[in-house]
C-alpha cells in the first residue's frame, strides 16, 4: 500500500514570517527606505551632471586639505611652541580680593547691589576677634559679668545687634587686610572723599591718595588688560566708620605663563599640495575621457567615418559622445546618399544617352535612306517612314517620362486631389486592358469588393501609377499567363495588389525595382523593357500622396502593392 506523500511547503521569507508591523519598526523601515531612495536619487543626479561631480570633488579635496592642515598645524605647532606671559589673571585676582573686602565692609542693603564675581572663601570672611592697633576697639563684657545686660535684653535690642555685627565685620576686614598685606604684598588703604587716608595696611606708607589718578589708573588697566608687570589699583566706594569712603587695593599682578602653538608656512603649503594632488587624481579619469573625445574628433575629421567614441558615462560627456556618434552616423549616411545620388546621376546620364541614342540612330539611318532615295519601291519608302516615326514616338515617350520623373522628384508638379471611389477607378482601367491582355494571351482576374473605398487623390496621377504597373505585368508575364488585380481594406487604408508570374527575385532586386532606369535584364534590349522610369515615376506619385508602394516575390509570383489612406 502506497503512502501519501506530504508536500513540504516552502518557508516564507524572513520579512513575511516576522512582518514588523509594530509602529516603531514600521517607521524605522520607512525611514530606511526613504534614505535609500534619496541616496539613489542623489547618485543618479550626480552621475548625470559633470557640474555636481566637480562640486563634490572640490568639496572632498577641500575637506581633506583642511584635515591635513589641522594635523600638520598641530604637529608643527608643538615643534614651534611659543611662550606667552599674561597678567590678566593677576589683575583679576587683585580686583576679586578688593571685592571681597567690599562685601565685608558693606551692610546687607548695599551688598545686594554688588555683583559678586567669585564667592568669598569661608576662611577669608571668618571673624577674628584680634584687636588691631590703630583701630578703635569696642570691648563687650562677658555675659554674667558686672554691667552685662541680660541675654534677653541683648536679643531684644536691635541697635546692640547691629553694633555687634558691624564690629565683627570690622574685625574680619582688618584680619583680611593683614593677611593680604603679609602674603600677597597688597597695599590697602581706605580714604575719605577727599583722598585722606583713614585706614591703611602696615605696608602702605601713604597718608594722602590722589583719588582722580587712582580711578583713571584702575579704569585704563581694566580696559587695556596690560601685558606688562606694572602696579595695578582696584578702586571701590565703601562705607567705613559710618562714613562714605573709598577702598583702594594696590598690588603687582602675578604673571600667568602659557604656551601657544607656533605657525609654520609648511602647513599651508602642504595642505595646498594635498588639495592639488587629490583634485588632479580624482579628475584624471574625466580629463582622460575628454582627451579621448578630442582624439576621436581628430580621427573623424580626417575622414574616417567608421570611427566611434565610447560612451563611458551618463553625464554631459556621455551625452557628447552619444551625439558625436549620432552625428558621424548621420554624416556617413548623408555621404552614402550623396555617393548613391552621384552614382545614380552618372547612371542616369549613361542610361539616357543609351536610350536616346538607339532610337535616334535608327531614325537618322532611315531618314538617310529616304534622303538618298535608297529604296526600291514607294512601299519600301513608306515602311522606312513608319519605322522612323515609331522610333520617334518611343523617343518622345522616353523624354516625356524623364521630364515627368524630374518634376515629380523635385516636387514641382501640383496635385489636384479630390475624393474618388477607388473601386470604380480600377474597374474602368481594367476594362481598357481587357483587349490588350487577350491579344497577349493573358487573363485578367479581378478581386474588387462591393464596398466603396474613397480616397483623396489626383486621379490622373494615380491612374498613371496603375497603368505603369499593369503595363509592366503584361510586358513581363510569360504567355499565356494570368494577371490578378485585387483591392482590400486594411484599417484606415486601401491596398491594391497587382500580381503576375515572374522569376524569383532577391530582396535587393525587389528594392532596386523602383530605382530609375533599373531593369532586371542587364542587356537592356529594346524588346525586353521600356524606358526604365515607369516604376520610379509610380513611386514618386504614390509618395507625393503620402502612400506606400512596394514589391514582394514568392512561389514564382511577383506582387506589387499600393497603399493609400482612406477618407474618414
């Protein structure tokens, strides 16, 4: 008993088995697709534009040069490192110490108006209860001693608290002044509004200060940030001993030594060299392609129209190469057409000379016989006259055909178009050829539909086309034989077909049938063909009506087709 085979289903792709339908993953995938689409769009634009390629190349080379300049500047800067002495930090230190002293002296109401730049260290504002010489000291009795008021009385007396707070700040101010004078060698003085010193540090000998000069020195130094080690004074208004005063802190700023990277022209020159090298290297391919195009033009200019340049890109240079190849192809085609026209012109002269010379020679020969009376009887003379006249008619027909073909080729013949029923035109024309075909032992077979097919044509010219085709069919058909004429509708066109038996022809021979003076018989005997302009005239007439005419050969039959547009 056979077991049923289980068909294994193919595994689904990863994206189908795990379709990231959650919102964050869907948004991320859409963003990734958007980035990819934008990348392809930008790439296509860049590939199609030489200008964008040059802009990107220049940007890349410039960025690489800047990067190299930064690296080389850092390298040569370390080698050519210079030393810079700056006194700005020392000046700021003096000014900050002066601000700290102002914060100690000023009451809380004034402290809010001063913008602190650096916080005061706790050690600097700590209150030291060390009596200082020259300062009026206010000694407070210890609690519990005689004359000491009770604690509750001190707490309730605001004047007492304010006085104690001021004494504490004054002691802290004195302690900080002593520290700055001893450690930092700063000279600190407090003057009244007129410049008289009311307080000074131990290292300050001045008894009077020119306030105007101090203010100018302080402002000039702050604005200029002097880079030389000169004495600097920081000046602030304060309240000292309940009097408006000026605080002047003077000191020599300490230098700050820093190292700066040196400058070297080698960095700039090397960056410029990197830019030039990269730009030359990245544009070398395009320049080589330009040289290739220029070389191709030089080869083409020498007359070698078989040379083609290679399309290596999709930008303007590729378009230039494509246009060059198209130009050369069109030029080659035109030159071939000119050579062919020249060849046909030479053939025309040769053929016309041959076709005119043969009947003209015969006419002159018979006329000479008549002129010399070289005939035996009047009947023989009449025969000579008849032969000369027939040859003259043939000569006139050849000249007429040649003249008409020339006019049709130059489009000098006006067309008098009108709407006609093509069925009726063919019926009337075939009736005229019934007797001639019977004399030539040929049978005409018609296949013309009852539906009227109306075309806008010049009737006389179109009749000339069908007359030439029917004449050729009668002339070249084997006797006895059959000539079939058919009419059919092909969408918006009417197609006429004229067929007869003939030797099989190649495709090249079928295309040459409509050339002027072309005959299949190379001997070009007068008995094997006419002027050789019939089919060429027919082609010119059909093309002037915006129609088509062509020939086909199969199974020993040759078919001529004429396609004309129907009136809608």
